[in-house]
C-alpha cells in the first residue's frame, strides 16, 4: 500500500513553505530537492523508505522557496537560506536532530545545513550532488576541489547563466518555455533523453510534472519555478567555490550516491568515473557509492534507483541508533 501522504505548510520569513510527510513512523528523515524540482521528486524514495524500514521511518520534504507550492515565498534565495529553511521544517516537526537527504542542489543545501547547524544534523545522504563539480578536464590525480570560481569574480549575469546552463542545460531552458496544455508539458518530458527507453518513465515522474505545472496570465502552461531563484541558487552551487564546498569542510558522516549518467542520460554524469571515490579517499567523513545503471533523474524516480537511496538512508539512520544493551 502507498505510504500515508500528509501535506502541510511551514511559516518562514517571506511566506509559508509547502511541505509533505510520507509515512507514520516516529523517526523522521528530512529531504531537499534539486534546483528546478519540488518535493514530489522524492515520492519513489519515500515509498521505498517507508516500506524497507517496516514503516518505522517517515520522510518529510519541502518545496524550496521559488518552486511549486512555495513559488511565491519571497527571497532571499541561496544555499544557506534553503539550509535554514530545512532546519525550520525540522523545528516545525519537533525534530531535534535528524538524517538529511539531498538530491542534486539539495545535496549542497543539506551540506550547508550540516555546516551551519552541526548539532541538528546527524548524517547526510547526498544523491548525485553536494560535492563541488570538477573541471571538464579533470582526470584522476588532478586537484579534487577547485579553488577558483567557474566565472569571473564579478559574476556577470550572462556568464553566471551560461555556467549554470552548462551544468543543468534543459532543466534551466524549460523555464522560458510555454505549453498549450498540461498534457503537452508532460509529453515534452516523456520524450526527454533521461527517460528513454520508455520503461524509465514512471507515474512518479508524471505526478511530479503535473504538480509543477501552473497556468500563466495568457492561459498557457509553464513551470512553477522562479527562474531568478534558480540563477541565485545555481550561482552558489556551480559558480561559488565556497558555498559549493560545504561538504568538504564538515565532519558529518556523509554517503555520496553518484550516477554514471547525467541529466541527458549522457556519460559521464555530473561526476566523472573516479572523482567521487577520489574525494571520499581524501575526506574521512565521506563514503562514495555508484548507483549503477542510473542517470541524474532515474536514481530518484525508478524503483531500482529509489531502493538504493532508501537503503542508504536506512543505513544512516541505523548508524545513529545505540547498539543493543549499550544504553
């Protein structure tokens, strides 16, 4: 049976964030989504988590400000603001400490949450995000963490947008597009390279897209995502070497699950072969695992990918539990 799903709102500076909880278990895990995504990108993971944990765990995810049902929540935006919003959601649910899981940009968000609020975050699960992206020319043996920004320090807006587009491509481009109907919007993604062959398409993906779709003043369909928020957040995660590198400064035990294929199902993905393992070897608190035969999206939306993510979360929660007889 599907896990119980309970939507909610959490007041923060600038408005009320949309959140949702899957499951009825008392142990809560909190989740942060990708840069143009929303909380429903975690549906398959949440279902797998609740099932695999024997319904002892629940997952709580939010729509970050500027997205979906939180689209009208005012800025400022940025990784540290989103990190503090995650902590505000934890406060709302009365969680003094928790395991956090973040996908893509969400990985950077939860890493910043662990740095800013180390007493609140016990462990992290980073899903194809959270580590600074290597230079396109990176090969094993190169310096792992870049010390210079991707674009000039003055952060010219056009250069920033170009840098973000180089990483997330169509996810950014779609924010300028319109469709005649919600079905047309869904069909646009059904033909997306990440969901080919067709058996990669799931009802979870369609639900996520329909939740994202809004009607503009002209009566057309567009994504709910605030592009201004994406540019600020992308500049932090992709351009700013300090904000992007929080995962290398913390000591919070962190599992990095990386995908061999990227946003367009291309190889390599966001992290080339050998990169995640090399970073994990350098930092004692990091552990890297390849999620075989997945891309940046299907690691979250297919049963196979979601089960791996859920298993990593359960492992993180279990590691926090006292051994029998130790109390």
